[in-house]
C-alpha cells in the first residue's frame, strides 16, 4: 500500500528541535513493519492541533494529491489533531478522499477512518479526548512552572542564573548612582557594561534601548526605585 507521511508540530520553536525527526523515524519504522511504501512526507510546522484543514497548508495539499496513494500515516492521533471535533473533521475529509489513516503508535494496522466497527470508533474518540486532556494538563504544568521558577517553554526568565544576577545587580547599582546625581542612566550603563565586556545573554553589546527595557522591568519588579524622570 502506498501512503503519505504526515508530520505536524504546534509551535514554531519546535521546528528545529527533534520532534519532526522523531515523528519521521516513527512513521518510517511503522511503514517498514507493515510493508507500506512512503511516497513522500508532508510537514505542517507551527500549526496547533486545534486547527482545521483549511489552516494546514500541507494537509490541504496532501488531500489534493490523495489519488496518488491509499492512505496516510502520522506518528500518533495527537499529531493529526488534539481537538476531538477537529480530528473527526480531518478524518471525514480523508474518508471522503478515499484515504485510510494510520498512526505509528498503534499496535496494529488500524484504519482510523473505519466507522464500521463501533468499538474501534469509541477507542479512537477516547484517544482523542485523552490527547486533549494531556494537552490541557501540559499547559497547566508549564504555567505552574513559570510562576514558580520564571521558566516557560524552556526559556528562562532574565536574571535567573548567576551571571545574569550579577549583571542585574550591576545595573541596579549604576542606575541608583547616576540617577542619584540627576543623570539619565541607560546609555551610561550600556557603555559601562560594554567596556567591562559584560555582554548580554547571547553575547550582544548593550544599547540604550536594551538597558532601558531592563531598567523599566526592574522598576516594575520593585528592584529599582521609581523616579519621575530618566
């Protein structure tokens, strides 16, 4: 049987990570196991699992070329869609186009578009509901982690490591010093940090604007006294 491989990641930041490669490998292994021939892969990057086909350029193109194959394979039901209603709509489109739908995490060659088996249909919908719950649970955990540690999506909040704590404390001391003399601090702080080669997170030199953003943040956090003029 000839098939297309379908890959999807929900966040743009995931495109360059191991998600797409992991999905591709799982699909290839599944197709080898069941003697399926992959004609080509379709990849929707940065597309949330709640988006319908009209908002998935690669999925829509895959449906247009449905006459070339007999089915599609994704890594798991969640890669097709995380929303139960959307998943059923996508499956209906595949069914109408004459495409069977398989997932690489299945222990058998089970067509998700087959509605003739009530038990299989109920299991498919249960998996989709569990996927929605898993997504909501993940979001809740990430939100709690952000509130607790200042981290979200793997990106640490500024000032969480020792180096940035030193930089932040230096900014505060310099701002207090110069503002106490009635002088504007951002440009002077930027020059002082650059001269000391205490550059930013990615090694970039400081500018008036980047320091000013940090000074404003420090004021909002109550780490630097507010003043009427800067």
